[in-house]
């Protein structure tokens, strides 16, 4: 099950957020949670690019495999 939130950021911008966290509050918590999650994404991308791990994909908690090139 998923939830879809429409966040009006400004008069020119509306963001849509999909989450599987059924306890997330669409009015108060969603902008803060998304901001934290977004900080993680660029850091994760940079770590993978700098260390050469970019082609690796995690299929499970215990293993990684090379993705299709």
C-alpha cells in the first residue's frame, strides 16, 4: 500500500511524494522527511561514483552483484 501527497511548495511549484509509510502525516512531517531523505540520495550517489562501486547493485542485505552494463 502506498500514499501520495501533493505538496504545494510555492505558487510556481508543486511536488508529489509517494511513500509506503502509512503513518506519515501529509501536512506536518512530509516536507521534513523528504528533505532528510533527499540529503541521503546525493551522498549515496557520490560515494558510489568516487569509490567505483557505481555498477554494483544490492539484491539483498547480504550480497551485491554487478548490474547489466
